[in-house]
């Protein structure tokens, strides 16, 4: 046990560091905007699954997937079958995930995990695996949280859905992307893939110079592999777009952030958001657990008379996954509502005929005024900034934003779907759950909750 004590001691000290003056550069290095892209909203989860299966069946060169988790029942197994079929016909298949029980279960991440093997060993698809607990660099947990579904370097899907039957019971959104911005998504996948290969060599290969390391290094690719970076189709009068990432896993590895420093780390997504001027912001937030810089941004704009409307989970819908993040965020929820935030809480309502019952909200979207939007995996909370690798697409498009505004307004004004949170109601919830809230805000329990959500 003694060899683990320094790490456990650092984790415990996390809570003691709260409030210390810490400074980390926040200058975001972001991708440039590209023109002439096409964005197609995927609002229906079942239709999105069918699209993914169809893309795999027609893939010609490669399929690259990143997901937080991959379930072992239902359509995830069907998707894995189609990926095997694609690989059998020569398609390069690569998967990066935090947890993937449908293929193999290895809590400690010790196995090499070569998924598919050809007899000549010229082509392999590698599962890059990051152990969930214990985390690296003294974080309680580190996550691959991006949701990327990339086919042939020509079509990409980003959003909030994992590879899971849970997709059918969550209010969520994805977007299919075509055009020049797809190369940015491919570049991000390449960077994360190379990073994960490096981690596998470090934690799995007995000797960095043996065949284990050589085999893994051979799977890496660059822009010199032209098949991964095709010339993109441009769409006339298309959408201006770019991707934003935080790459927190790479940051932690390079800088050994721990304690409160993780919550101050560079986050290109939030660091871009907090520079945006607007008159009205509409957003879907999983929970209300903002980092300090995002919280100050919201408070400043509310003080300046800007309109901010958010849809988030209620205590009931949060309990579908875990209500601990919701309870932890109640004091901050009270603070922002008191300052003028219009907060609408998702309700456990009756589904429309022929539709799945939506148990909880999982969507991650921001809409600034009538033409500027963000869609992706980032929860706009502490966990996404501190320990979860994230990606979003930032875009300018009045038609796309207006479509999302119409959906947002329909949900905001429908009392069967959302209700406006009031100060008395929030205060009653705080009173009824005061002991749990106090516990969740104590020492490293506080950081654990913030990292998880």
C-alpha cells in the first residue's frame, strides 16, 4: 500500500487547496473558422443510430470513433458487428473510449487490446483505453468524453450521445458535419489517438523498445496518409464553422495539474465562450456547476441586463442518472436565478404518441442571439474543464440556430416538458437536502463531485 500513499495524499489535499491563488495561462489556441460547410441536425436518437449504421456499411477507407462509453446490449452490439464487417473488407477501424464492455472488460487497463487482427498483420484496429478509476495525475477520474463518429474523413457526427441504449431515453442532440471543418475533427482524432497510443506504450508495454511498442506505434497516422485527409466538398452558401477542444488529458500529462489547478486549466471551449458578447443566450446545461470563469461571465452579463435562459435537469430527472450533481449545484442555481437567470427544469412528462419516454436532459448546446451556436460534448461544468476531454463545433448559421431556437422555445413554454425554477422552490429544495448539500461541499468530496459532473 505504501507506494500508493503519495498519490492518495495528493488527492486528499485537493480539498485543502480550494481558495488558494493559482494562475494558469488561459490563452486559447483554437482552430481557424472554415467556410462552406454543411450541418444537419440529428434530433431523433433512433434516426441518428440508423444513420451511423448506414455510414459504417458504406464506409470505404476508415471509421474513427470516440465515445465516453460503449454499452454491451442493443444497438451497440449491432454497431460492433457492422464495424467487424467493415474491417473485414479493408476499412481502417479505430475506437477511443473510456469504457467499452461490449468488446472486453479490463478495469485496470493492463491488456494490449488489439481488437481486430489480419493474418498478415498489415492492418489493425486498436482500442485505445483510458482507465476510469484511479485517474492519472492525481485527478480522481480522467475521461475521454468526446463523442466523434467520423467516416472516410468526409462525414462526421458530433454531439452529446454515447454508444448506448440510454440515447433513447435522454433529451440530446447531434449534428452531422460535411465540408472543410471535417479535417479539423480528423486532426483532433489523430492527436488524441497518438496520445492514447503513447499512454498504452507507457502502461502496457514492458519495454518501450520491444515489439509491443513497435506494433502500437505502427498504428499512428498523420496528414501524410492522404486517405485520412481527403479534399473536402464545399457547399455553396454553406456554414462558417470550426471545432474547439480542451485536450485536458494532454494538459494534465504535460503539466501534472492537480488540486484546484485542474479547474483553472486552459479550456478552449469555455475560454472562447466567455469572450462572446450577446443580447440573449439560450442554453441547455446538464447541471449548474460552472467553473469560476464561466460563472463570472454569466453574472456579469446578467448584471448588464442581458437575457439568459437555460434548460437543465430537475431533481426528479437528475435522479435517472445521479442527483448528486444537481444537489451540489443548488446553491449556485439559487445565486444565478437571484441575479436574473431564467432557469427552466426538465420534467418527467408523458411522451408524445410513438415517441420514447425522455427520462432526463443530456443536451449540450449554446445559442447566442439568432446566428451563433455551439453543439458538442462539453457540459459547461467543472468536470468538463478539469478532467474530461471535450469537443464542440462552433458555427454561424441563422437557419440552423433558428431551428434550435424553435425547439428550445417550444420546450421552454410547454409546462409538460419544463417549468420555471423560482427562488422559493430552490430554497425549499436546499432546506430539504441541506445535510447532503453540506456533505457534498466538504473537502475532496467537493472536488469529486465537480470532476464527475
